[in-house]
C-alpha cells in the first residue's frame, strides 16, 4: 500500500514538472512572438516614413554599384565592357530596351531659331509631297547640277518654269496649312448660352474660382436670389 502511494506521488510530481516545463515553453514562445511583432511594427513604421520612391531609388543604387563593379572588373581584364554587358542581355530584353529608348527619343527638338524652324518645315513639306515623275526629277537634277538644290548663291529665276499641276499642288498644300492653323487655336471660345455674372475677364476668372470652391455650399442661396424668394 505504501509503495502504491509513493508511486502515485512520484507520477503526480512528474506530471506537474512536465506541465511546468510546457508552461515555461509557451511563455517563452509568447515573449518571442511579442518581440517579433514589435520589431515588425517598428520596421513598418520606418518604411512608412521613407519617401514613396525609396525602393526604386534603392534598386537603382544597387544596380549602379553592380554596374560600376562590373565595369571596373572588365577594364582590369582588358575587355570591352559594352560587349561583355550585351552578352548577358537576351534578345527580348534588348528589343524592349530599344523600344523604350525610341519612345523617350524626341524627334521634335522644339524651337531653336527661325532658320532651323524654316528648314524643319521645308523638310516636312518635302516629305509630304514626293516627286510623282521620278524620270523628270532625275533629268532636271542632272540638267541644273548644283542649282537644282537652290543654294544661297544661286539665282533660280528663269531656270525652270512651274507646271500648272505643280502650282495647283502648292495651292492645295497652302490651303491645308491654313485650315490646320485655324484648328490650332488657344483662344477660349465664348459660350453665348452661359449666364453673364461678371463685368470683365478678371472678374469672370474670380467667379469661376469661387464656384469651384464654394459652389456646392451656395447653390441654394443663389437659386433663392434668382427666384426672389430669399429671406
């Protein structure tokens, strides 16, 4: 009987010890999870404080560092870095890069001076009016030599006579330019049906600004004033 009680007491003590060890383990895991969550919260807060393009800037900085390192390595080995770099680029990637460069490339450099502007317009008009009789074009080119291109020291008067068809093409092109110029206008059209609540252009712009900011709040007051029912 005494042996049974001793064994039972020993078994209870072992179970109690196992429970305590399990409890300590759970307590340790809870503290680790709490610490991990706190670190994640701190890291998330730090990420929110960073600029919006921080990740892109970081990737660009890493790429620049790797590019400089690869370039230095190629120079030390006596290799052409541009050729070494292209060996690691697939055909699809190279095609994508070329398309991006073509999109970024601006074919129209904008206004620089009137001479360049005139030359650009001349080239644009020449491309839009290709020669229809190539045989006659080559014949005149060979006949007039340098005078065919009309250089700065060439007198063109009397060298050749324009045909009626060429004159008609020129008139048609000028009419097209005039029509295009009429469509391209920055002048704001006036709406005759709109309410006149201004005395000049400056007052009109001011009223539009007021309407944009306070229109929804003053719509009912304005309607009452127009109907004459305002108190």
